[in-house]
């Protein structure tokens, strides 16, 4: 892929700043087309009509402003070779990059073949080495995980059988394998422990939930959610529940509902405070005395 280079001061160049948009669009699109097709700035006669809505005006303005030059069979960009790479330069660069990529691929292949040769030699050495003591893995003892893998219950050694009793063993490939096997075993044991703990917690939670459900089902005082009529949580103990209900009834009796409260008669209250008060006669003129208060049957 090649690039059509445009200077960042192109927009206000004296030849461009007042040019019509169709001319600027044609100059930009034709430049990218020429760079891609390696025509060294040549634009054939039929190309402007494919790149611009008003090709006649655009071509006329580009030629008048000195951005394009007339050429046989079309037009040519002014000073193309000064600002843009030529076809020869682009093809030469592509050839060099292809050759460099080819050499890089060959070097990579040679390095890979050498690495494979060393790996094969190492495999042969391992096949001819004396067998190490296998890690015990009794059958039938599952790890408890969903993948069904088995894990050894017996603790594997971290050294080979030759250096098992050596406190400071020399570098040994078989000891390294034993050490890595021991590390894998430690990880599996930790996973097993976490799994068993989670299972135990889940079983305990299910058992507790079943006991609570049975208590609610057998309790005659609470509803299916374990709530008393007062919406308190029931403890399913008859004596304690009865005491709670009595306490709620006592609280309700102390403060009767507002709707049941009656307004006192003002005349009766005045008579109780002072039977001889003149307020009685004054109120009697305004408020008629009921027959029961006048002593009538």
C-alpha cells in the first residue's frame, strides 16, 4: 500500500484556499488513485467523471490554478515527483521488503528446526533413562470434583528414589519431575479441602432450612411464613408466644383507636365544676336543654 502525501498547509495555499469544492475533491481523489495505481501523477481523460460530480469545472480550475498540467490522453499533477514517491521507488521498496521477509522466514525456519532437533534428542534421553518411582494413585479414590479426575491420597516424595535421603541433592532431572509432581499434588489437596468444606456448609444449611420448615409446619400459632398475627417472628415456643400475644393486647388496650374516642358534653363538664355557676343559664339560652337534663321523662 502506498500513501498520497498532502501537506498540512494545503487548505490555505494560494492556489487552493478559494478553489471550488469540486476542484479540491477531484485533486485529492485523483491523487490517491494515481498513488495506488503507480501512474506517477498521470490522470487519464475519463477518470475525472468517475471521481467528481462537476468534472468540467473541476478540471478547468485545476489547470487554471497550475495544480494540473495538460498531457497526452489526460492530465498530470504538477511537481508529482517532488512530493510523491515514483513508481520505480515504490517497486524497489516492495522488492526489498519481500526479500527481507523471505530471509527472515528462512532464519526462523532454521531456528525452529534446530529447536525441534534438541527437543527430539531430549525425548530420546528421557526414554532411555531409568524409570523413577511412580507416584501412588490408588484406583477408586475420587477427588470429589465434577470432572471425575482422581487424586492420590498418599503424599508423593519431592525427590527421586536415588536422592530420597539426600538433604542436599545435586542437580537432577528426575528430582525436578518429582518436585513438580509434589507441587501439583499439594494444589489438588487444597482444592479437595475447599470442595469438601463447601459441600459440608451446603449440607448444614439445607438441614437447618428443613428444621425451620418443620417447626413452622407443626406450629399452630404462626402462618406459613412463621409470622404471628402481630407480624412478629414466631419462635414456636407456646409459653413465650402466649406472653408476646398478651403484651400486644395490653399495648392495644392502653391506647384505644381514635375512632372510638367520644367528645365530652361542655354543659355537663361546667355543671360538674360549679353547679351554681351563672354559665349554666347563659349556655341554656344558646344551647337548648335536652329533656333528660331538665328532669322531664
